[in-house]
C-alpha cells in the first residue's frame, strides 16, 4: 500500500533518451527565415553552442548526461512518483492513478531539467550571458537558477500579462541574479515595433522569443536558451519518463494512458517519450497531450511550416500552429500560451501516435481543487490540465466498470499562482475559447516554404 515510490540518487538516468530514431518517418527540415533554405549548424551557432546544436540534430538514441549536470540534478532528482489513493477513493473509481511530481525542484517545476544542461554547455563554450523568454515564469526562474550555478549572467523577457499575474516568479528570477524585462519591451527592435502598433499589448511567448533571440543575435558574448519546443529541450526532459518507468515497475504497474499538459511540448515529451519508445516496440499505451481551449494548438491548429516567434526571427518549423502572430487571451496557465508546438510532438500527433484534448480553464481549476483537497499539493495552473484529464479518464473507467492504470505528470506546484486560485474561488475566473475566425485570420499569414 505504498503512497510514494522513491529512487536512490544513483538511479538518476545517466543518459537522455532521443526519440528521433524511433519517430514515424523522417523529420522535416528546419528552415532559416533569412535564406528560406534548411538551417545549417553554422546558422544556429549564432545563438547556440555547438554541443546543443549536435543534440538538436542527433540521430543517436541515447546521449550521455555530463557528470556536472547529474551532480546538480541530485538536488531534487529522482523526483517522486505518487499513487493518488485519496483521489481514487473520492472518485470511487476502479482506476489506479499515479502522478510524477516535478514540483520538488528548486524552481518548483520540470523546467530545470533542461535549464541546467543548457547553462552547462554554454559555460563550456565560453559564453558570458544567456537571454531567454518566459511565460508564467517557470522557465525563467529555472534558467536564472541554472545561470547562478554556473556563473552566467541572465536576461529574461517575461510575457507582460504574466509579470502582473505572477509577480513573485519575477522576484525568484531576480533573487537568482537575473535581469527581467516585461515583454514587449523598449529594449529590442521587436518590442518597440509591437508597442508602437499596440501600446497596451499583453505580450505572448512568440513576442518574448523574438526579443530574446534578437538580444542574443546582436551580442557576441550572449547566447539564446529556449525552455520548450526544440529537440534538445525535449531530450533533456526525458529524465522524467525514464525515472517514471522504473518507479512504475516498483509499483508493479504499467500505464494504460500517460497524460501531460502541453504548451510547447517539453513537459509532455519528458514524460511520454520513454513510453512511446515502448509503443514503438509493440507495447499498448496511449499518450494524451492536454492543452487550453483558449490556445488549442494541436486540436484546432494546422500542421504547417511556421515561424517560432512573432517577429519572424526564429527558424521556421513544421509543426501544429495557430499562426505566429496569434495573440492568446491572458489565461492563468501562462506556460501554455504558445502558438506552436514541438516539431517532434507535432509529427507524432499528425501520425496518430499520440492524442490531444483541450479544456477550458474553469474545468481545470475544478480538477485542481479536488486534487489539492485529496492529495494536499496545489497544482500549477498548467499542470491542472493534466489533473483534469486524469480525473476524466478515472471517471470513464468507473462508468465503464473497467480497471485502468493512469499516469499523469504534475509538472509543477501552484504556490506562486494564488492570484489565479483567488479568481477561481471568488467566481471571477473567465473561460476563453479562441474564436475560429481569429485562428483562420492568423493562419492566412503562414510563410510559404518550397522544399
């Protein structure tokens, strides 16, 4: 009757799992927005160290984790796997519900899993400063933490609406030594252009990415770090699923369905990719990506080439997208407000290897409320999407009278998101479902790519 399953530090994975060799078909090329031709390592070296470029393009199934990275991982890894017995009892379900909890990291989410190696590789390359974007602040605080550990300076462009909604995440970044600018800002050409057109712009991850990329590209001692979407970020996050597989074995169980929230895709990739390796070898397992109805990239977007940012500075990738100038509403799950998705996650969804579902935010907060009262942990608004989907899977098992094993990712805690919970508890939380016509308008401006 264990409630949690803990691994010893010696069980921290020694290698990351690279899903590229097990993908359903070859990957589409990434396009340089200046030349409109496939990017080369030299193109990417303007903002990334060569070690990360090699990981981005690697076809090796397993990539070694450097010892200095594993040493810092020991501060919180292996993260615990829990059996949600009290939630099962409250739902009266025959389903077994497990969750992998990443909120035990110093930054409170899964994001340091990639921030630490990115800072390490940049330090090895002689870089002095990293520039990045952040939505809800989980990635920004994680990179600030990582830079402080490797003696790097850090500049963060934080989506303006999230700066207002989550001021204490900004404080965390500053505590770890980072400089934080609300985005769009006056510090970049991209930011100034957007503010000239719309002085009250709430910001988006696409805009913040534009500012951070411009900053890195115009300063020789500065590189860019991205918290999601890219192949090497998904690679680093696989420590989550690799540990979870070993912990599920300790529990004598294997999931019928693996669930994680999905914005850019790093959290979903981290938990699901090691299980998709089993699926590629014939194992029967479903993987479900959960996104907000207000930013329904997989469920309402199109599979097409698009820019990774609003100012068209970032590479053009084949992905599910709502359009690079899509402006999502200011929902509280700021980490999921991105117009596109990981190329790997997108290809898997397009091939039918994974599923996707979108929820309105009030339904997610209702699930988070039940979860917190049963299990004691307050989920981050992003993570509440996975909680909601797991509850619905458990209720369905009850209705069908079937046993089912559910594994979901609790990607972070919500202790710095109390403003969102205050809005929910006071009945002031609004639901947004992005209008189809607005999505169609944004999709009309996709780039034209000829291969």
